[in-house]
């Protein structure tokens, strides 16, 4: 297979070029196309500035691509006076975008870990959530990515991530089921192996009782 790739392949340069980031003008033109597809006229007064605004909004919605979550967690504190109890950040506001329909996924994330020798500033946990959320996502993958990143960089005794979120692709189109939240979780280390640790975490995020799912 590699031998084949070494020969100049017609169309390969064009394929590579099509993967390059489009210009702002190309992105705005794509928005104009979608406006026409929706059935409206991009040149009418109310819509004239819309492609530019949508492209700017995309820069905010998808800011996570510019972040390196591992980098965010890189600065840790080792002087913890032996603190080895659970650290939990709950109710982190989460705004993501479904990769199948590019509509919002809105909800909250709860993140916990059991420090082994390092802790991070708590705002860093929220920033890791944000770095993965501000991308085209599916909730299951995002949940796993957040947990795996914390596990790999901090090397704690365990990590727990629970995300509960409503998917606008489900509430405003398709089967139209408002009020439905999807809950995903990823438990690593002690949270996976030890039921009492898991229960403690779920109680701390308010999911420990009969309404919980432990
Ligand atoms: Zn969707």
C-alpha cells in the first residue's frame, strides 16, 4: 500500500487541499448556501450580515479545537499535605454540538477524581470539559475523552465523569421529545472497581438516592 502512495497519485493534491481549512470567505459563502437551502434570500436586508455573524459564532462554538486539554492539566500542585480524598466539581455548565446535526447539546458535567500525588486548580477541570465540549461531539465520546485525559495526565487513583444533557436534535426535530436528558458516565480506577467510592461520588453529585443509577 505504501508503494502505491509513493507514486504521484492524480487527484491526491486536490484531496489534500480539500482538507485544508477553508477561508473565512468560503465559510461565509457556505452559510449563504444554507440560507438559500432553507428557502430564504441571503441578500435581503435582515440576512445581509448573517453569514459573517454565523462564522464568528462558529469560532466560539468550536473554540475547543484550538485547546489542548492535556496542556490545560499540565500545571499541577504536589504540595497537598497528603490530601487523598475525593475532589468533585459538579454542575459544570456544558454546551456542545451534536456531530450528526450540528445543533446544541446543553447540560451539565460532573467530574471527580481521587488524587494520588497531584491535584490541579479546580477551574482546570472545567476548562478540560469545555475544551472537549466546544467541538462536534457525541456525548458518549466526550464523556470518555474527559475521563481519559484526566486519568492520563494526573494519574490519580481514579476518575469519574457523569454528563447529563439534552440534545436539541432530539427536542426540536426528529422524534421531538423535550425534557429528555441523556446521561452518560465513565468510571476509571477506584470509581470503577470500588462500589462504595462510586456511591460516594454519585451521592456528592446528587445521584446517589433512589433517583440515582448506581
Ligand atoms: Zn444530533
